[in-house]
């Protein structure tokens, strides 16, 4: 068996490289039977995912697919329907689509202490009870983080790696992060699956 994870961009790939080895599962090992395939945005992901899905049934190994895509300003249900349709030639138990609401930084906001540690501040944990942290998936994560930091940018790949090493997995307050985590519940990724799609 082989798992292929398709991500919209490189930051998610770098984040996952640190998170996946920390999961309580033993079925999938990065760069052995688990591969992360980052893409250059939505158009690139859709184009290459279509080709990959056509090729997977011809592989010797049984292929499992996880697609991760930022919601950004898209309609969440419509975006998920589009990506699910692309994968629909595969058996339902062999693929999952997860929409990151709204973007990777919203997952970061689910752990204010990790944000403080990575950025070397105490700003996030001090305001973790404020409205923007009650449902971290409802705000524009990167913009909010930059606003709190008083910065215009940060090294996205480096932050993704650093956060991935320490982010709280089970108690992260981002609902969409927990939907991602549900894919891996039960010591294996796709079979058997716990949680709803």
C-alpha cells in the first residue's frame, strides 16, 4: 500500500513533514510508503491530481490519496465537491479530501503557545480568549498573525517547519485541523477510517 498526499503549496508540505512522524500511527512512513506532493496553487494541484488519479489504478501498489487544499475565499462545499469529483474514479475508501479553513495559518492559531514559542513572543497566549481565537477557522489566519506581530511578512517555509515540530495535535482548537487529524485516527490513515468525510 502507498499513500500520496497532495497539497496546494509548499508550506503545507513542510508542515506535514514535521507533523506526520509525530502522529500515533505506524502504517505510513514518510518517503517509504507515504509521499507528500506539493503543488503551485489550485490550478496546478487540479491539473496534476487529474493525471495522478488516472494513473493510480495502474500502479502495482494499492494507492490511497489525501488531498489538502486551502479554502481561502472559495466556497468550502463547492471546492470540496470539485476535488472529490476529480478523485471519484477511485474507490471511496481510498481517498479523502480535506479543506483547510481558511489557510494553514488558521491551524497555527489553534495553538497560541506554539505561535508564541516560534515567534519568540507572548502576544498570542495573552489574547487567546479574544473572539478571533474562539473559532480560529473563521478569520484570515496569516493576516491576523501578521497583524498581531506587527509585521508585513515572515519566512513561510521556516515557520511551517518550526510550528509543525511543536504544534499541539490533540488539543489544537482549529476545527479544520481536527478534521485533518481524524483521517489518521485508529493507528492507520485510510483503512479503517474514523470520523466523517
